[in-house]
């Protein structure tokens, strides 16, 4: 089935559930409405967690196509009407209808610029042909072009409030022909993104590739993308990373786990792991943060904290080290990690989530 057909079906169904939930009693008998919603929700309950996440994402993607107002807000809640999100606990980073404070939003915008300046300083004096171990087949020049592309792509989405996916190749990028100019090009793109996102309403709806279809998704998304690729550049040039702020790294772990079920290249391999009922626990020594992942139902759920579950496997390190483990920049055998339980579960998880 094509993406276009899936999107059209989701849009029609989301519109239908919205009409049913908002219909006056003299238009639609309430008992009939409840019966229809419950029976359809029961059918959806039989789907795997990964499929329910995917359908939830398709429903939410229809909302930005509507003008701001009650109908758009109702479409954002279509998944709740069908019970799609029940049993899929969201982490603390992913409230769909509420988000970070204005100060936190502005701070994320500023952090994008700060980390990009650090990346530009690494790139400026390094050999652009230097291989990047964390990104096989990439050179340092490739990495710089990628990060600059992400900044300009995200700025376009935030500025235009696009209701649909926009490919990076359809956004003006103007990369410099001379790799020596990459550092300044990176900073210019980050400055433009930070200014656009800082001036935007964090609660404005816009298409996003992850769990949250709002402007507030993008400063954090771009920050964490920049953070991981800054580590890539530092590892390539110096053989070690610079300081990773523990709180920022912990927030990046939240963001990764929240968005992973919406990324097909992660969700589909995880759904085939066959490790239902197993529990993977990550503990950050420096912040005290704990993440508990429970596999099953064709996907996984996660919570902050132990959740009372006995872990099948556990790994401890600083928050930044755990972030780089999840992004496959550090191997699980790195001595910074302390392991307990069934190590094969962690290895299976890492193999399934490799992009």
C-alpha cells in the first residue's frame, strides 16, 4: 500500500472520528457513536504496538492541514478516541498537547547555536577528508554538510509551518563548494534556525518526523542531532569527545526513546526481536536518571524510573555515554559501561536500532 493511500485513509478516518465525537445528539445518537468508537478501537487494540504508533502518527499528521481552531485540536486527539495511545506510556519529553516553557524553548534554540559553534571550531582547522568513525563512509566534510542541511531543513519547516513532509533536497541549502567555508556555513544556518524557532509559537502545529507535531519538537530535535554529530567530529579529530552536559544528554535520551517508535528503520527491526516481556534498564550515574524499556507487543514501551520491573539486562554509565551508546557511537564493550543481567538483550536491542 502506498504512503499516499495510507495518508488518505488515515485522514478520512481521523475526520470521521472527529465528526462522531463532536456531533450533536440530534444528529447522531450518542449510544451509536460510543458503540462505533469502541468497536473500532477494539479492532485497533489487536494491532502491534509499532502499528498503533504508526497509525497514531498518521492521524496526527492530518491536523496541521487544517486551519488553527477547534477542528485541528480535535484531530490531534483522534488517537485518544480510538484508544490507540492506551498502553503506550509516553516519556516525560513527549506531551502532545503541552510542551516546554517559553524559557526552555528559547534555551534549546540557544543551545543549538552554542553546539554548532563548537562543531564549527572543530571543522574549521581539520582535514575535510578525514574519515568519521561514527558515520561509516562519511568524511568530515560530509558530516558538516549533513548538519548544515538539518538546520536549514528544520528552519524551513518551522518558518512555513508545513503540514506535510518536506524533503531536504527541496529546501534551498547553498552549500559552499570549498570545504574551507563549511564552518561559517554551519554557523550561519544555525543562527537562522535559532532565530526562526525562537520567534515561533512552540505550540504551533507543524509536520514532524517524530512523536510531537509542533514547533517545539524542532529545537530539541536539531539540538540533539547537532550534539551527536559534534561528538562524531570530536572523536574523528581528537579521538575523544568534549564535555557533554549531563542534563542535556539525559533529555536527548528521552527524545530518542520517544521518537524511536515513529522511525520505521528502528520500529520494524525492534518489532521482530522476539524478546517479549524482557526489560532493559539504563541508569545514568551522573544525573541519577533511570530509563526502563519493556519489549513486547511488536515494539517497546518505556518509562523514566524503575517502574517496579526487574530488569533482564541493565547498563550504567554517565548520561552522555548512554546517549552515545544508543546512537552506536560507543560500543557496549567500552569500559565506561557497567553491565548486569543478560547482556544478549542489550546486544539485540543495539543491533535492531542501528540506523
